[in-house]
C-alpha cells in the first residue's frame, strides 16, 4: 500500500528552500497531487531554472535541461489534457 506522504516534511521543505529541484521532482513523482498544484510546481521550477540557467557552467545547464524535460514528460503523463 502506497501512502501519499513524504518521509520527512523538514527534509522536503529544505530541498524546496534550497532549490534542489531534482530531488523535489523525484519525491513529488511518487505522490498523487492535484493537477493544479502539479502545474504550479512546474511553473515554480521553470522560473527558478530560467533565472539560474545563465549562471551555470555548461555541464550543469545540460543536467538542468534534462531535469526540466523529465518533469515535463511526467506532467504530460499525469495531466495530458492540460495546456498552458
């Protein structure tokens, strides 16, 4: 039986506040959250990444793009009818 919870709310909150979006997205991918909240999270991740993108060295940019791409695929699987 899967529970719709995180292991530690403090650790999860810390990941969010520190901008560790790859970890946040990995955790969120295990949860069942409403479509609207999922899209709000996607928007936050996108804004956060776009601000940081130019400051990153090239290898980290590639990792960032792949992280966002994986989340877009996940969003399309969860909410295929949503269009921004």
